[in-house]
C-alpha cells in the first residue's frame, strides 16, 4: 500500500490514466475482436503477443485487418461504451483544482476520443495510436512507437516523461501490460488486474483497486 502524501501539491501533480478497463468499464478493443472478427485468426495473434513472440503493433494491425469494420459500424459500437462511474467525478474534481490529467493508451485515438466525447469528457489530453477512415479504408499510424522496444505500439513512458517536469508528483492509474513500464516512474500507483499482479512480484509500492472509487476518495482527501 502506498502512503499518502501529506504535502500534496496540486500544481506539481500529474495524473496519468490508462483507458481500456481503467477509464472504460471494459477493454474496448478486445470486445471488438469478439464482435467483429471475421474468423478466429485473432486468437493466434493474441497468443503470440502474450507469449512475447510479437509486439502489440503487429498484433493490433493483424487483428484490425481481420475485422469486418467500417466507420458506421464502429461508431454504433462506441456509442454504447460507458466509463467507470467514478471517472467523471474524478475528472471534474481535478479539472476544478487545475490538476493536469493525461490519458495514455495502446488503443487508437479515434476510439478513445469518440468514447470520451459521448460520455461528456472534453478537456482531456489523449496519447494513443492513430486511426482514421478514408472511405472504407482504415488507416493507422504509430507515432509514439519506440523503435528499440517491441512490447508496445505506443511507448507510454515516452509521453509520460514528456508531460512531467522533474519535480512533478506522478500518479499512475492502470491495469495492463502496457502500464508496467510507465508506472515505474510514478510516486503513487493505483493498480488492478495484470498490472496489480505484476506489482505484487516487484518492490514498487501501489494501491490495489477494483474500480476508480479509491482514486476518487484519495483526491477528495487531498484536494481540500
């Protein structure tokens, strides 16, 4: 359990959130695989990614190509995605106290931005892989890929460090494989699922969570 900071300074605090299964109540991309994949080839890609034989960029690209998807179908699906019920109160509280918030995701920016907008979240910086439509074609780009690392399509650590001054208090909230590396830079980690299991085997301090309720309570206690 991470001790709370009795000298919490909102001006020096930067809060980083993962998206899938953290801000969102589900893994938005994984659910797309179940709903829209034309065959089961995505399963083998997932196995190869989890075993470390391929990186997430190769996995994502292959799985995306295997979906029967266009903009209309995707937009209809995304309109049904809901956020963790505690996220909007956190967002409003941090916004009112001018605490910097950043979303880091190995998903795609089109997906994140549309879900956030539908759920009434507008002023939030998002870093993710790029996706856009050109007619019926889906075009992707990976501007935040670390050429020296094959694990993630989006190097979250790179964007975390780019958004924090040297004396910043970094708070990280996440759940997955892509959160392990950036979370190592945080003073305080709220973790669930895969990230939590990893941290149990490390020397890093953390606070286990099931949803964002504990995160909201933490900020309510510290942002007087």
